[in-house]
C-alpha cells in the first residue's frame, strides 16, 4: 500500500490531482514541490497537502512521485534528484518517453500516466503504461485506470486527452446554437451537457453493443438523427474530426522539446 505521495509541479494538473485525492483519501500524505514555492504552498493549503522547498526533499518523503510539469521541463525537474529502488515515478509529462525517464530516476521504476481534469471529481479515465501495482492503486483513487503494455499504444490512447477538450468545444457550439433559437440559457446548458453524459452512460451500461449499433438504433429512416448525420457526412465533419486526431498523434510522435537535466 502506498502511504506517501509526492507531486512535482503545482499547476492546473496538480490542482486537479490534489482535489481528487482530497475527496477520495483525505488522510493520504501528499507533498508538493514547484519552482514557484508560493504556488506550491497555495495548492497545499487548499487541499491539505504539505509544500516542500525542493524536489529532493519531496522524493525523500515519497513512495510514489508524480511528475506533473510541462514536457519541456520534465527532465530538468528530475535533474540531480536521487531516488531509491523502492520508489516509483509516474510521469504525466506528455511525450516524454520511458527511455528518457528511466536513467533520470534509476534505480526507481518509471511509468507513464495520463489523467485528465475530471480527476478532481474522481472520474478520470487514467492511462497507465506499463502496468504497475503502486501506480494503479494511487490513480484508482481518481477514477478508472486503463493499462496499456507498450508506449505505441499509450501514445495513440493519449490522443483521447485532446478529444476530451474538444467535447467542450462541441458542447459550447451546441449550447450557443440552442440559445440562439430561443431556448433559455438556464435550460440550454444543462440540457446539452446532460445529453452528452447520457450518451456515455448508455454506452457504458451496454458494453456488448457496438457504438455503431447504438447509433443505428437511434438513426432510424426518416428520423432527425439520420437527417443531421447525413449533413455531417456530406460536409465531411467526421472526416475533419479524424484529421484532428491524426494531427495530435503526429504531434505526440514528434520528440518534445525536453530540457536536459
């Protein structure tokens, strides 16, 4: 069982993780460090963690260390930090590979994770590569953990973190359109968001049914779902969606501009 967690970085992602940990396990001992100590202290005060002055102090007091900094700062943040064989580093720095992380944390074990902001509500589907009991235990506090064995699969699955953001854009456009056509704002926003949530709830409740089957059951001949879907396909809306997914994958495949330790 992991008793001590450290988070290097005190930005937005760290805030989501801290909030989720505070909700799920308020007694969990968490240390936070950041190059901006006042920022680390503010996050720590808000979520019942402890801010420390440097990354070595954090590592010394942690069983599992979560790296929650920008990819270009990842190796620099680990520079000079000494780890032990019993420790684990879970990196949330997108694009920074296990091959880059391993020598920086040796003899500790390095894994990669990809939580999203819903970790704050303990609803994050978190990617983990490779499988690791301690990391899985900790991130299970924040939602469902999905393990992939190799980095190629992890890279492709990481694109879904961008898709998560695009859903907000789609929802915003739909809410604005709905209000433009006379639906009150206090109705439009929850109506759109609850509809999106219901789509996921139904699909998750029916794991044996393909998403295409669920769509076919809604898109009946002569119905409004099929009518609108035909427009999306004619205007290549779904094709553009796939192009965006490809673009993000290509971005992730490129080596990040990582600062040396």
